């Protein structure tokens, strides 16, 4: 087997591995919550997941007191190229995914006062899901940025 055949075999194995990882990540549905919606009078609960190179956040807003008044389900599509950063943070009391986006247009669709970042609460039991999802998104963002740099040359 010459070096070209070896390179092609490695490339196809690598592509298979990447598609398998993307398939596994696309099956992750991370439950999230947002408090302090409408100055604390409401809260939002939903899911965050990946579809192709897009982060999707789905949520319902309900009043914080009785939980009866609900909004229609909302879905926000954030292309990875529009995500400035995403990270998982945990302290003694709470776990969060912190999301910063390039355009305020995306933040405008999510209720609350974000001050430049969207804070999504994650239950402690979902820590591993959050870490896997955030890790995958950061990897894809890096790959997209590298591709954009290559196009510039």
C-alpha cells in the first residue's frame, strides 16, 4: 500500500469518526432554564441542542408565581459562526452555560436582560450532557474559524 492509499484510508476513517461523533452530539437534548425573565415575574424552560452547524434553543415562558400563563413555544437558531463563545460554568450552588453571540438580533429573541450574554441554568444531573455539548460546539466553532481564515489566503 503506497502513501496515497494510506492517506485516503486514514481520511475515510477520520470522516467516519467525525460523522459518528456529530450524530451522537445531535441526539443530545440539554434541558435548560432561564430565571429573571421580565424582572423576575416569569421564567423560561426549554431545551438546547445542535442541528448541523446551528445551536437551537427552544423554550416556553411562564409566570413565576403560579406557572399558569404560558407563551407559545419559541425556537431560536444560532449559527455557530455567530457564536462568540460558549462555556460551562459551575459553582457550589448553580451550573450554567454562558453564551455570547456576535449580534444583538439573536439576544433580542430571548426574554430577559442579558447584558451581553445569555445565562442558561443547567441541572447538576445534566452536567455531562452540558460538557459534551459545549465541547462539541467549541470544536466546531474553531473549525469554522480556521476554514474562514483559510479562505482569506
